[in-house]
């Protein structure tokens, strides 16, 4: 039953998840944590962190890890968990594959039309909203703590966040380098 639910869930996320992997994160979180309870928010946050650090698109990586974790948390063995990750990954990419095959020629033919341009103008704000939602979902007490729980961890986390934002946006430091710097800073300051 969980495999069918995984397939339907990730197929629908793949079908309606505009904006790439980061835009899908809020949709994935809403399904795997909130709706089905396949994992905790802490586990999902760990999955997002691992998905960002591993090669490949974050949406596909997240689906792979979520499928594995969901089946593993359901009490099934390693082989079934691997099948869960394959199911979620395949279900996520299947809508894109189908849609790209169906509309590629049509879209290229009518790309300059006013209707197509208007559709893209309408989708842009939605994509920005999904990216903002993904950002806000990760700004929680599990990632930043709270000033009441652990003031040191909270303020160091905020400082690392601000430094990373300024480093990538203002100083144009490579995001991969910033991830490494933030990891070392967290290791030194929060361990």
C-alpha cells in the first residue's frame, strides 16, 4: 500500500511542482511530513540537507531519500526501502517525461504567441512563491533553535545564515564553498 501511495504522491508532486526542486520542497514536506506522517520534520530537514550536498537535482534527490525513509520507517527492510526510493524517484520524473514528449513540438511552434507568453508571465510569481515557501519551511526551530531553548545555537545559526546570504549574494562566493564554510563554522561553533 505504501508503494502505491508513494507513487501517487510523487507523481502528483512531479505533475504540479513548478519551479524546479526548490519549488517542490514545500509540496514534498506537506505530503511526507504533514499529510502522511512518513517522517518527522527533523528527518525531512536532514533529507533536504543531504539532497543539497549530493550531486543531482534537489527535487529528485529528495524524492529518492524520502521514498527510502518512508518505507524504512514503515518497518520494512533494506531491499524494500531501496524499492521505495526507486518508486518515488520514478514517479517524480514520470510526469515531466510524459509532458515534455507531448508538448515539446507544440511549444516550440507557438513559443512567440501571446497566449504562451502570458502563461509564462503568470507562472513566474507562482514559482517565486514556491521558492519562498521552501525557504520559510526550513526556517524552523530544528534548524535555528530558539532564543529560549538554546540562545547560543540560535544566534550562531542566524549569523551563519546571514554570512552565507551575504557571501553568495554580495561577494559572489561559490555556493558550494559557502556550504563547506558553513559546515565548518557549525562544527566549530555548535559542537
